[in-house]
C-alpha cells in the first residue's frame, strides 16, 4: 500500500492504453493471466430461440476484474461480438460484485471465477447447420498493478430441429444468474442525501432472513466507495447508511443493486435485487434528518440575491454589447412618447424573462431526468456560438449602415439591431440573456448554486428574479422618462453614436469566434468565417433587383447553412493547459499523497474566467506563490460539455464557472473561493493550503 501513487499512475497509464481509440488495434497477449472462455447453456438450438451464453473469466489468486461500475478506478469488461447475421446479442447480465479496498479507495469486481451471462437470439429464418459464436473479450485485471488483456473466445453450437441443453454450461450460467440482481416489485427503495451521508431505505425484504446487505450504485459518483456501510433494521424496513462521495453526487437518482446473503436449503447464498430509488418513499430513520427543501425565508433570500446578481450582469463585459443596443433605443426615444417608451420597456422585460425562464426550464428538465448541466450550457454548443457570432456581426453591419431596414430578410435584422418596434425590443431581451447568462456575478453565483440543488420551481423562480434584475434599470428608465431629459435633442450626434455601437457588437463576434476555436478548432473557425462571407454575399445580392439577385441570395443562403453544418462536424482540438488537466482520479491521487491542490474551473466562453486568469492567476505574485508553496494546479475546462465537470461544480454548491477550489495538504475539507478573485486572495489561499 505504500506504493499507491506510483501504482495509481501506472494503472492510469495502462487504463488509457486499454480504453483509448486505438484499443481495437491492441494485440492480445499470447499467454494472458486470465483464462477466458465462452460457454453456452445449449449445444443445439432451433430457429427463433433465445439462449444464454456466458463469458467466463478465471483469474489468478489475488487478482480481480471489474463490475459495470468499477468504483474508484478500473474498467468494466467488454466483448466485441463477431456473430453470423442470423444471431443478435444483448448486454451482459452482471452478477453482484465484491469490494476490493485499496488504500483510501475501493473497487467493485470479481475474483477467482466469474461468468457474465448474455442472451443471444437466433433469427426465425436461420438455416440449420453449425453455429459459431465468437468475439474479442477485453478486460482489466488488477492486483497491485493493472494489466489490460484481451482474448478471442468462441463456442460451437448446432442449429437443428430440436433444442438440446449443455449441462455444464447451463449449470455455470444458472449459478451466475442466481447471483445477479433480480427485479422484485415487492421491494421498494428510496435514497436521500443528508449532510455527509447517503441513506438508502428498503421495504419488502425479510429482515430476519438476510445478512451482509450492501448497496452498489450503477453510477460511480454517488457514494464514497471505500466508506463502511452501516445496516440497521428500522420500523419501516432496512436502512443502509454510508458516506457521500467527495467528488459529487453524480446520478442522484441512485439506481443500483442491493446485494445480500440469504438462506436457501439451510445454507447462506449470495443474492441481489435491483433498485430504483425514484419510485420509493424514504421512511424515517432514527438519528437522521433528511435533507429538506429550502425554507420560505431561504427562497426569499435567494430571490433577493438573484435580483442583485441580475443588476450586476449589466456591468459584465459579455453583456455590454447587446445592452448598448437597448441604450440606443432609449437615446432615440428620449424625447418621444412616454407611452411608447413604457411599452417597449415592458416588452424588453418580457424578452428577458422568457429567455431566463426558458433556460431554467431546460435545467430543471435535465436535472429531473438525472442529467448534469450547468448555467451557461447554451454556449457549449459550437453551432450556437457560431450563430451568435454571425448575429453580432449582422447587428454591427446594420448599425454602420451597410444594410438598412427594408422589406426583405435584411429588414428583420435591421429592425432587431436598431431595437425598433415591439419585436425588436423583445428580441433584444432574448439575445441579451443568451449572451449574458455565462457571466455569473458574486450574488447570482450563490443564488443559482442553491437553486440547482432544489426542485424545478425553485430554479425557475430564481432565474426569473435574475432576469428582473437584468432588466430593472431599463424598466425604471421606461417608466420615469424624466431621467432621460438630460440627453441633448436629436441630431447628427445620434447617427455617430449608433455607428459607434457597431464596434462593441463586432467585438463580441470576435470573442465568440475565439470561443469557437476552443470548441471546433481551426476548421470550425474557417467554416464560421465562410458563413460570415456568405452572409455578406446575401446582403449584397438582396440589394440587386430582379430574379438574378434573388437566385444569388439563395445560393448564398445555402452556402451559409452548409458552413454552419460543417461547424458541428469540426474536430474538437486538445487544449494545451499551463497546468495539469483536472480529473477526479487525479484529485484523489494527489490528496492521497498529501499534496495541496488548486482547481480552476473555467471555460473559454466565460469572460469573467478569462479576466481572472489574465489579471490574477497569471500575475507574477500568484505564479511565484505556486512555485513557493508546491501547490499543484489543475484546470477543469468546461468550454465543451462535460458531465464529470458539471457534477463537480454542483457538488461544491456552484451553478457554473468561474469556480476556484483549494484542497489543503492536511486532507481537510476543500475551500471554495469567490468568483471574483484577487492576487492577494489567491496567494493567501495557497499558503494556507500548503500549511
């Protein structure tokens, strides 16, 4: 156990070799440690029959392979089938695993001998004759080190007029199926996270006839795999308590199995049932207070923070270009009709609220489905980033007078860009939110972090309050136009001001193309520039009268659509980091070594992240502090969607990026820093973490 860091590093390297894209080319060893074979419960089958085969792995003493959820490390066994067209295969049925502790970690898997059953179906029109089922099995076998292995396995059967069992194969497969989880409608389970504990309650099992019950989740991020599980008999049934995962809650639904021993014919045998805690109701467990939804006072405080956070969004650099368009609308109407000004203010508010509530509903839906997504997710799509870049460019060109309001397609863009009309006010509100959402200020971060851990209605309410804060200054100006009377009378200066606002818009387009370079590489940038060229061609063609101009515009539109489609197919490049790449395994490894860690959760589309990086994290004082303290710097780049990063962000009570987490060398609880950081704050945090 003293060689844990070296062993973990070696295992990680071997695991990459085992699971990478080149795994199909990995030669299988001539003499693997694990003896692999393919067995079947029949030696003869008939057309249309479903029979069961089994991948059997026999391991040397002290070595083990892995379950479908390997735990803290490892890789589940796989098989790549090579079957006749008349035969189709299902998925593995996984017998209940064992626990293999390894220092502060634990893995789930099998020792000695395991059979993984899988159902195969013979087509109705299969011809009689010999039947060969084969494939390449791949597994990871570990002791103190881990070795990826593979082997070709096969079994010979016969397709005939009558089915005949294979007694030896059927016996081995039957034993594996007995130890596999069974669906039992009488067993009801529920799961709750209460503080640092996970509590699973079960009803429907005979508490007097079972022993050594243990919960195995299908998700690797639900609980601390190495922690002890305490089983107690309560008034309502059985309760299993264990420690929550320090790496995030992952799939909070908690589907998995309960493995236990029960008496059969006077002896204890291994059995398991499959559970879906979403269907059950948690009963009261002595000494445990289940986590309750936030109180009414907590909701009110969150709404106040959200309104303040929305107000601060007006000062964020990512939203300024769009809101400057709204400012232009006020300038143009400063001396106009007050009723029109109020109407446009309310319509702008409606656009903002529609966008915020829409984003919140998507988050609530994904959360209810057990998925992981965070605030600002819309800019994780290269296609959306490319479209927004074109929209910003189009608005900038319109403000410069390259094309004016007309009756064609450009009329819509011009009307939107200059914020004229009810549609323009509404669309400006929508666009402001789509671009502004990733910029989470200090107050909004706390409110959204709490909201994402609550039911869907809470997420929607906090998001709507944030939208109200964003639109509030413009709403106030709409209802109190006397505040605008200090502006000079309309004149030539308004034309210059309108043209000046084109440059923030085109600057936003430049920023979005830069974000796209991280998501889709140089190819993505090329395609979005081609799309911009096509847009310019469309504008030029629509100025020409006659059929020729319209035909040319159609060809330009086809080129624009094709370019945007190509953006979605561009390869995602690897991002060079000045620090090490973050992963849960790397954090666990460094913590086991007693090494202090600084984790930067960032994204290219997060302007606040980039400002913090350039102004604070890249400053001389901070770089010297990293070298002096020996704190290891990890970067979790969330530019593209990543479930693991999203779960980790949620586990720290945050809603999005920027997020900065410091792990002290003494193994204490991680410290979450505020989203707005300074060099002195980081230096102090690093020195404290290093002791």
